[in-house]
């Protein structure tokens, strides 16, 4: 089968191979034929070393597909099921799962992340985040897949697997934004737009999109932002809207020290700063001991939107069906696997792209 392989961290292109096979499914694993996969900024982060990735490996994690084989102990899924996937499969039994933090479950994640999932040219190859959805098929733990209705389009299901749960979840699950509040969102790519939609769903009164790319401002307002500005202009807008006192909730969807610090500074005393963007392990952010206690702000990390995969995917589908969550509009471009390197380069370039989705035969 075909797949896009990252030979080593630091490569700016993936190698397209047609001599790829999956490993055989274990008793509690399934094999999925991938039908659609989003091109997410986290894939770039795996390629450049911002996020940990084992190589050689196949990247891609925002996917959906059809179950084509199940392990001998799998009972919750059947061949032919349509599924969304997750890179943090909940086991349902560990301390994190039973205390309502299934997005932090490591039972499957560590073994799937560190075990080869593919064979390329006779050599073992890893799957990024235990998945590897830039491939025509992949093998994952059964807990990493959730059955969805057959009428949900593949490209819609793919978006649910990462970007939507991360962005909307950061608002509804992590921050629990209150109706009538003020929100600022720094970084208006795919996940940033999902945050904006989440703030709209939460009935925030003012939603300010902050991005240096002017083309993204109109896009952000289309999805619910009430105002849009550049990083240099946000202080003036804060003065205009909040008398300079700051926003109730500020979401950083970039993940670099400068934007995290800006998010904190834009948050009012007693407000909430939420870090959604995935940063480097060696990127440090500084706060004084005095400001941490004096301003009584809450700094949240938001991994995967604090999502409960099995609860939140059906919720997002329900909101989409009701016309309250615009998923079709987030797809800027549909491409083929052969075009993945061009898609990654377009993502690096910024512009007004929200999400590119790879469609498979």
C-alpha cells in the first residue's frame, strides 16, 4: 500500500512509498482503511522536532476510516464499521479514565507510540502518536476508534479526531467559558478557528481573533469572531472593549513563549489563560512570583481540549447536524496523498488556509 514516510526528524518532505504494509492486528487491535485525514500543524511539529516522534515513521493523526479487520478479543467494533480515531485511546480503567481525565490515559498511548506499526521495504516503521494516518491502512488499539454513523462524511469525521476536539474542547471542557464573557484567541489556523466556534457555542459576548495574517481576519469573523486584529493592534482593542482591563478568557493557539506571555498579559485579573498550542520542550516562559499571586489568574494547559473522546465526538456530530458547528466550511482544500508535501508546504506558509484534508480512494 501507499504511505508518506518521515525518514528522520528535520526532513522537510515526506517520502512517498508504495511498498508499505501494516503490522498484524493483535487480539485487542483493529486494522482500518483510511478514507480521509486532515493535515494538522502537529504533523509539521513532528517533522521539525517540536513534538516527539520516532523515525522512520508515518505521520498523520487526524483520520477516519473503515474497519477492515479486528483482533480476536475485539467485541465493540465489527468489520465495515465507520470510525473516527484518537491518538489518546482511553482504556476506561486507569486512574485518569475513572476520574474523568481520559484524555491523559497512557495505557495504550505509550505502547502504541513506541512500537512499530508498519513495515516499509522490510524494515519496521513507527506510526506518529501511535497512528500514522498518512497511509492507506493502519493498525491501532480498538480503544483508539469509535463507531460513527455511516452518513457522516469521511472528511467531517476526520476533523473530529483532532482539531475540533482540541479547539472546541479547550473552550467547553478546559476553560468552561461562561455566557456573556469576553474571549481573545491568539492564532487563527484550524484549531484557532475551532476555538472561535467553541466560544460562539458558549455564547461569549465578545470574541476577538488575533493573528498577524490579515487574510485570516475575515475567515475568523465568518466563524464567529466579533472583532479581528493583529498582535500589534490588540492592546488598542483591549482598551476599546475592556477599558484596558483584559479579557475574561484568552486562548493561545500558537505555543511559543511570546504568544503565551501575550495571552497572560491580555487576561484580566481573576481571568483565565488557556495554552492550546503545542510548544517545544525547551521553550521557556517567565512569570514573576509576585504577578502569579497578585493577579489571581488561572493558567490552564489544554491537552487535546480536555476531551472525553467517547462523549465528545457524538456531541460534536450532534452540533454539526443542528447547523451550530460549521465543519464543512473549515475544509479549505481537498488533496490526494500524492500532494501531501505540497499541502505541508502550504501549511508552513500560513495564508488563509484552515484545514486541508487528504482523501483516499
